[in-house]
C-alpha cells in the first residue's frame, strides 16, 4: 500500500501519495473512494487528491507536483478558505497543475517573506540626551528585555509578496478603494498630497517587484497578516512591536545612533541604508535644498530589498528604503512603557500607530535607530511599507 500523508481541515482533505506504482495507486484510490465515498478517482503516475467533503468534488494532479511539499503538522489545519483561493490563483494562469502547485506553496510557505531568527536579549531603548537630532519622544531611555526568539522578515514586504495576497484574495488596498478621492500621498516637489490614482501598483515612480510595497496603510498590513495566518494557521504572523523593532535595528550595537556607528550623514550611510543622499538631491523634484548624506547610493526612490548591508542579525533595510509600520499605539514618550518587548497598546493616542526607520526621502537624522514617527492607521503614502514577524 502506498504511503500517504493526510491533511485534514474543517471541510477539505488533502491526500498525498508518495508512489508512482500504478498498482499501489489503484489500491490507494480504491481505499480513498471507500473512505470518502467518492468513487474511483483513476490511475496515473502518482496522484494528489483534494477531496471536498461537502460536495464531493475531486481534483487530481501528478505526483511530481508534490515533490516540494514539506510535511508540516500545521498543514493539517488547512481550511477551505486557504485551498479555494490557491486553486483559483493557479487555475487563472495555468490550469489544474498550477493550481495545485499554488496550493502546495501556500501549505509549505512558499512565497512568504524570508524570515530570520533573532535571539533573545536585552538592550537600552531610546536615545541619550546627548544624541544629535534627538527628540523628547525617544525617552526616557530604559532597558527592554526580550526573553523569546523572534522571527523577523529579512526584508520589508515586497511588491511581489504583497501582490500574491491581492491575487489570492481580491483584497483592495485603502488607496485603491479610495482611489478617486484620495489614493496615496505623494511628494509633489514641495509638499505631500493625497494623489488620486496613486496606489501600491502606481506610486508615481518606477518600482520592480523586489522593491518594498508602498501606499499600504496599517490596516492593509493587518489584512495581509490575516491572510498569512489563515493560510498558515498557528504561526502567528504579526508586525513587530516598537521595542522589538528597535532591538532588531540596534542589533547589539549599543547606543550608537546609526547602524554604522556615530557618523551622521557621512559616506557610510550609502552602504547601509537607502536614505536621502546626493542621488536624491539630484533626481527628486524640490530636493536641491534637502539635508542629505554625503554620498550617492544611486537610488533616489526605493531600492530592491537587500541592496544594502545586513546588520548583525542578518536583517536588511531597517533604516531607510521605507518607513515600517509597527503594532504599537503612539505614545509621546516611554514613561510607563512595557519592558518585555510587547507592543504598547494601552493609553497613548489610539488614532495613531508608530512608524520606524525612515525612508528614501529622509535626511540622516531621521534614520537613527531611536527615531520615531506616527500616522493614522488608514494613512498611505509612498514612503511607508511594513515588515512581518512572529514569536518562535
Ligand atoms: Ca537613496
């Protein structure tokens, strides 16, 4: 009898056969038919059977499509909500086999942002009073102890990764839903303005699929995370907390303001972070008077993720490229903030969510590890994206 894995969800059963012997498959098919009362599904060179228990529909695909399946206890929890969009996504382009591959990718996590494990540790959060460019909101400095292993997106979520979510679900971002009235805020050469017709696909400048997604609100980021968690139940994908963000950004470099040390706006920035630099000043309308780094990184706007140096945890682009939404409600300072790495969700101003890291638009001081900003959760602009995380 063929070995097989059986993934059972509330309404769906996925059966994976690991043989190419026709007699084994025939026996297996018979057993499946008896078990699920669906009749004999036929014989090929290996089968993937997806049986919808509620209506008895059956799909069959070649066994070679199974080669990349990672047996995963979490896959036992897959639900119809996961499988149906995956099949739709695949079928739309390439028929049944593609659909099954899309499903397998969903189950095994293919297409997820690449994740990096970050060890537990403690650090001093905030900036000392002596730090150049410091704001009062960056204190009081306090010790934060993170007693768990984090898993953090190595990069900001890309257009390709975000696009998979939209293709699978039909979700429309807030900028797209509101496209006629507002769209996405864009730099007009002298100020920021909501610009009709602008959204993640059309932010107003060229972006490759490996650039960070823009024009996504905090609410859009949450929708993406809900989809990930429905697709991969039990993993608990979320945004970083603000404390976790600063922990992974400082990456055991202590209190130095920048990931490259103390040098404000010098040449090193262009190796480490896509901020405003001589390239931006040359190419962006209205940028001739900006305070920029004394170097050229050749990216006036966003850069492909991972173009700059990784920090000691192996993470890229925490500083610059795009601002990153974190989970926390905005507080004007850290008095009373939790010290265990959890997001600070009580008190403060619940109409504001925290942003960290600065962007392609921002001057060096804004890129400091301690730098903070905020926006309303429905705000979208071509300098804000996000990064995902979870607790291991
Ligand atoms: Ca730049």
